[in-house]
C-alpha cells in the first residue's frame, strides 16, 4: 500500500514526532535527527518563499565565515546521518541544541502555514517558559510567567498537563 505525502506534511509529521519523543525524554540522537530532517525540508520550502530560519541563517555571520558557522550548527546532524567519513570519531553532543532547532522548525512551519499545531504550541510554551530571560516582548513575558506559575518544571509533566486539553479547548501561546 502506498501513501501520497507532500514535503510539508512530511516535515510536519517528523517535527511532531520529534516533539512527542522530546517530551517523553526518549533518545536524544533520534530526536535530533528527526528534527533536522524536518528542519531542512521547512528551510528548503521556506527559501522559495523568502522565509528564513533563525538558527541556520547566515545573515548575521561575517562574510567568509558562513561555511564554518553552518558546519558548527550542523555538526551533530551530519554526524548522525553520514557514516563514510570519520567512522571512528566520537562526537561531543549537547542535546540542548535540539530544543532550539525544534523551536525554529515550529516557527518556520508557522511562517509557511499560519498555524501552530497543538504539539507545536505546547513546545513553544515549554521553550518560552524555560528561556524567559531571552524573551523581548513585555506582554508576552506576562503570559509566559502565568504559564510558568501553573506549570510543572519537568518537561514530561508539562506536556502531560497540556496534552489532555487538545480535544477540549484551544490554548494559544503567542
């Protein structure tokens, strides 16, 4: 049996699975790999519509340093998907970068579709609650503080608290 799937739907499915695995504290390598696959599809679609990612954009990188920057931010992604080079190399991988890539992928998906899915909304809330010090907008900060006050600090508990709302109500996290 065959299924027909668009690039955008493929990116959405991979991204949502990465989010589920992330909140379930599953294998960080698998989460990162799924996130990067989705991210690259969204980046490619976005390029045609002049929608740029945050993390893998070289707009603010010094001329001549673009390749070096992209090599650094793509090191884990390339390590996890290619086996022909450096087969004996060990990678020092920080899984925390994955959350930022998931967040950026959600943002690109939104720019392309004008929607955040329910899972993307929960992820965006988690990212915001845990990165309040970097958030710029004052009104937005007030909303996040409210969520933070009623939300658990453990990401799995956070997810479980909000996932039950999916079919009962709409939550919006800007």
